[in-house]
C-alpha cells in the first residue's frame, strides 16, 4: 500500500511569528523519523508570548531541525528546544551558520510572557551552536538513510534558503516537500537563481509557502518607490532622518542605499550617518568581513561619513547626537519602533519639525508605528509612556520589504510542474484565507489541493498529496 509511507504535519504558527512545523515520517517498517522546519519565537501580540514558554513537542524525540533563515521568528526558540532535551543536528546554510549566534545571544535578554524571566541562558545558546551543521547551497545532505535535503538560494535575506526534502523507501514513490521559507525573488547583495530543473520537474507532494503579503500584488501603489524621494527632500530641507530598521537585512540594505545616493550626488557627503544598536553593528561587521555569498562589488557598502556609535560610550554619543541640531541620518534596530535603541530617537524627534521618521516596511495595525503614522500634525500621542505632540514628518514605504507579494509567490508555484498540495503559512489568518482563494483562481494546475495551516489540525501527506486531515492532540 502506497499510504504505508506517509508524513504527518503539524504547525505552531497562527500568524507571522513563531514559525515552527513538525514533520513525523512513518515508514512501512514501522519506524519513525521526526524533524522540525524552523523553531521560531512568537512576537508582537501579548497573547502569543506565553507560547514561548514551552515547545509542545517531545524535544528528545526530534531527529533533526532545518532552519530556513536567521530571523528570530524562525530561530529564536532553538535554545529552548535544546534546553528541553533536543540533542541532534541543526541544519542550515553556510551563511546562516556564520551569523546565527548574534540573534540567539541577543534573545537571551527576552523574557517570557507570564513567567517574566529569560526563556534560556547563554549556556543554552552555546550548546545550541555546537549542534549547527553548515550546509553548502545545492548540495545534498543525508540526515537519515531515507531522507535527503537540499538548500537553494532565497532573496529574503543573506543566508536564507528554499528547502527541498525528499523522503524515500524501497518500492514506494518519493515524498517530496518544498519550503519557501520567508521568500523573495531578489536581493540587493546577491543574485537569486531559479530552482534547478530537477526540482521544478519533480512530483512535489507538498509545497509550504509563506503568505505575509498574500492579499496584495507587487504592483500595488503601496509598494511604489518613495524612499529615495523622501530622503532627498528631507536632506534638502535640512532635516534629520530617523530610519527604524531590522538589525539583519534591512539595516545593511539601507546603508547600501544611502551610499548609492551619495555616489549619485543626491544627498550631501558631509551629512553624518550614525549607526546605533549592537546587533545591527555586529551583523554589519559580518557582512563586511565574513564570506556570506555577497557580490564582491557590494562588499564595501558603508556610506561616506558613516560612524557606528561606540558600544562602551553609547549613552554619551546618543546624548551628543540628540543635542546636535545639525541634520543627520540615524539608523537603529527596531523595525516598527516598539523595541530597541530606535525608541530613544523616535521619542526625541517626535516633536521636532525638522525631523523625518521613515519606517521601511510593514506596520501592523496594532503597532505604535501605525498609530504614529495615522496621527495628525499637532496631535498628542503617547510613545514609550511619554506624552508627545506630533510635529515631525512621518512616512513609510513598502518597497524595502523582504517578502514576495502574492503574484510573485504565484509565479513561484506555477514554475513547478506538478504540485499536489500547497500549505499556506506565515501570514495572518485572514490573509492566508485570501491567498488560498487567490491561488485557487490563478494556479496553472487546477487539481492542486490548497490548505490553510493552523495549530488545531494537521495533515497526512503521501506522494499523492494530502490523504486526510486530523485534529491535533497537543496544547499549543
């Protein structure tokens, strides 16, 4: 019977954080192999934070973990998994292995939602890093005699990958699983290659795709480039420009962007550019000095007149920067402005008419960034517990997003010859449903099954796709 070889699939994620999927492979000889794809931390919503306190799988029985990329919502609970008893290999790309330590050590400072104590210690991180197995892009690895995996280039981030897993058994058709991870088809620092022909033409039992922007096309006006215009205009008006940035990826891309504007003569060379935040600084150093697959011509991406705020004198330098009225650029971690050193700058410049705060990506409706964007000039707003009068200019752009929009994700799926099932993940639940409907109407292969993943139920997958769904029996 072909269904004697099958995989049960479970997910923890209900939105765009906490990415973690469990795959339990059942072989015809009654043996079992379990692996995770990502092991991420929940972020944002208060009700999500309690989910960080325990991973509801038996960690000692997990045989392997595959990591698609180095963002906390995909890696942040790895040390907790190790703390709970996981003692096998963690597989990821070579580039991700060279930077994964930064975020994990930084996450030691994060408290759980209810216990109000760190989720794990630096010792747990150290044990975790010893289990990381560096994988070369495109090259097969064999974590089990019946399991083969390959990582392929993904434009979402330096080190990010599309993951392809093949489960085989003599006398049975292969089960091929493909994971987009957080996906983009381009990146400022390297070229993104098309998947190889043997993968595109294979029988893919299940494709698991992100859906962050599953309800919007890349042609939408919210993604029209405006950052260059806004920055140039602010510089002409003598304004200070504050740029909240994720420490990994966006931080470095904006530095490259500013240098390009300088070289084109669009912003003045003598306008100071300050980089704050320990994690943003350390990731930037790795970009400069580690082999992360960055194109050679972009290895020197730091702008002219750029300075890091010294780690040991950050308070002194921040005070001097905030006290200096001359126009400047300030870059610091805190994508939506609700964490990290960027809070100090937003608090200071909210009431300054000679400042522009420019958000660089998605701003959730419940976020402080969204509230500030939608407040009128002169409105009283509370930020970091302090009442301010909004007088600065606040803008946002979607052009810098590292996530593919629904039309790009559709093109990725349509580039595959035969996909039996598509599991939609990493998006808000309503967005997942809208993306499912969009795929149903636009997929080339009209027979493809489509599922919206949720912790309450799992899928049983064979080489022919999903053969049943079932209620899960664990508490998320």
